[in-house]
C-alpha cells in the first residue's frame, strides 16, 4: 500500500474512532471480485477495508448508506467507520467481524430477522439515492406503484444496457414483449414497499460465532419483499430452515413462483451485462417462460 494512502487511512480511522490508530499489519481478505479487500490491524483494533480507483467513491458511499439502513432496521451489519478518497483511491473502512458458516438454527434466525427487516415499510417504492448492483448503477427513482417501479427502474435499464452491449435481437425482442407484459404478470399483487437488502445471495450473508446472522454488500431500496426471497434462491440458495422460518414469520402470497422468475430476471440480465457467457441465453429462456404464462 502506498505510504500516503496508508497514512490517510490511519487518519480517517483515528478521526472516526476518536483515538489514535496506526496500521501495523495488512492482510488480504475475501471481498468479492470488484474491489480489493484488506484487513488493517493495529495494536488494539482491526478493520475491514475495501479499496479501488477513485471513481468508485460513490459506490462506497452507497454501500455505507445501505449498511446503515440495514443496521437501523435491526439486523447485524458491519458498522461503517469511514469512507472517502485519498491518494487517488477510494476507500471504505468497516468494522471487522469474524464471520463463518451457520447451521440450521442460525439460518432460522436469519429467516426471522429478514422478515423483520422487510416489515420496515417505506412510503413509496425506491430509495433516496441511486446505488449499485454489483458494478452496475442501480436507479431508484421513487414510484407509488410497484409495477411501474420494477418495469422502469429494474427491467428497462438492464435491457438498455443489453442493447448497448450488442446482445442479439432475440433477447431484445423478448425483453420488449416482457416489458409490455409486466402489468399482466403482476396483476392482483399489491406488495408494501418493504426495505430490501437488494443483492441477497448466499455470499452476502454469514454468521458470528454465537450464531448471530450478518448481512453485508447491500443494494438497498424499498420494493416487494419477494424480490429478496427470490434472489436467495438464484445462486445456490439457502437451507430449507431459512425459508421455513421466514414463511412462519411472514407467509408469502399466492403466485410467488411466477414472480420469483420475473424478479430474478433482473439479476440474470445484470450478470449477462457484466459477464456475458451463458447468462444471456438464461435470460432469454426466463423471458420466454414468463411470456408463455401471460399467453396462457
């Protein structure tokens, strides 16, 4: 780490904690594929830090905002220590937590805790600022109707990105047809604007040694709580104990399996835009299934 960046991080941590701090050891940490993740260790404390180019400063500010929202809703999340830019880099410094895997009792606790987070309803769908889903900007303009929000703030921007990246005509044709079909797919479903994690796959949840569930790397907004539940099933899924505990606390409405496909399409399209590969074909197959449901 460059000396000027190291000194800036020491100053930022000292200012935030009200005491002196000197970095004595730096170790690499697992932190995803976008940012460089480090553990900064001093004599009396350790912190988790994310670093990237200065252009990622807004992404770190958005992450700090989301973590604060989750914490305020009553679920354990890493505390935000400091974020900003220094020496040509953007940084986010968080509380260091020793995280591990959980068993069924821990996942039951996570299911109940997530239901409590979802009970924190907003006045409208959206969020007070835009944020990011992975490396993709996520637009959060507020709306009174969930149908309009999901179509215009989730589906349409991903289809526009796909068009700009030169995806095939079939994906764009299916996407335009699906855009028109969203009202039919969500007809009769009137969810409350629940507080969502927004990027809730298994890699963004873990547990403290005492079993306390911890959520991190959010992309928060107020939306249909089923959108969070749907994503938990997209990349490997959580154990059955999690879903049983959630449903005991907050039963799901009829028609969830169809909406699960619709909501997960957003994330599959995002992966297609970020990584290419087979995600575009997966998105096409999902859209074809959804359109078949509308046509009966």
